[in-house]
C-alpha cells in the first residue's frame, strides 16, 4: 500500500512540474506579445536589419522588400503604397499576435500541441535571425537603437527595456525554451493539467483509469526452505 501511495504522489508531482514548465514558458510568450502590442512604435525592423548568421541576407532583404519590388502587389495596390515594406508590416502584425496566442494556449493548456508548435516556430525564427554566436564582422557593431523601446506607454510593464539581455554563447533562453517545448511534445499533453484535459474528460475521450486493488491480489507463496526456486515443470521445459 505504501508503494502504491508513493507512486501516486510521484506521478502527481511529475504532472505538476511539467504543467508548471508549460505555464511559465507560456507566460513568457504572452508577456512578450503584450509588451509589443502595448508599445505603438514597436517594430521587428531591428531584428531583421541587424540580424547576423547564415540567414542574415534573407532577413535583411525581408525588411527592405517594398511593394514596388513585388509585381503582383505593385499592380494591385495604389502608387502611394509603392514604397511600403510589406513583409515588415506583416511581421509587425504577426509576431505580437503569434506570441500572445502561443502564450495563452500554453498557459491555459488549450490546443497545447498547436501552441507548442507555434512557439517552436517563433523560436526557430528568432534563433535564425540572432543566433547566440558572435558572427558580426570584426570591428562592426550592430545599431540596435531602432529596436530598443522606452515602454512609457505600458506603465504596468514596470518600464522594462526591451532587449536588455545577458551574455550568451551557443545557448540562450530561446534555445532553452525550444528544447523544453520539444521535450513536452514527446509527452501526452492531455494528461497535464489544463483545458485540453478537461475537454477530453468531458467528451469521454480520456482513457479510463483502472484501479488495481493490491490487497485483493493473491499473495505469491514463498518457497519453503530447501526447495529450489523452480518447479519440476519449469525445469523440464528448460
């Protein structure tokens, strides 16, 4: 009975801490998205223009691509929009909302797998644009002033400074969160605490839990002194 109680408590603690890991990652995504929504001047231009690494030309080209450089958009949109950086505009709209949706899904445990994959996709893009290695040309220094934002418009954010980070090499918080989310995806996320679990139980899709009464099981007879630990039948089968 004591062994069964310990296993039950051990499972509960594992579920609790895995759920807590999912929630804190979700809170980080949600808060990042709300900060960007709260500041009217926020833009992903700093990340794209000052990106480094193998994919830097791609991200820098995305930030500079204008409507006039795209035949279909230049034909559809009016001439007044010809110099609009349309991919940058879509990115500025998509990133905050994607962060909020991923954060809400992870915190609430709602559509958890979809939210985790969305979060992983965002992290992959962030790592690709700013890998945790120093790949800038020697003597060059990125101008991040366009990225820093004074959060005077979001008093509830504690006037934090976007982009205030520590020092990383090869491993940063984005990679750590990506690995944690990948590990969570190997589990049955419906078993963790959250709305997905409630919905599956309410819909009757959850597997029934089979309770085993240890006391009702027949006890295994102990071998008598001098009796070999195998039967004649088992010996014959060998």
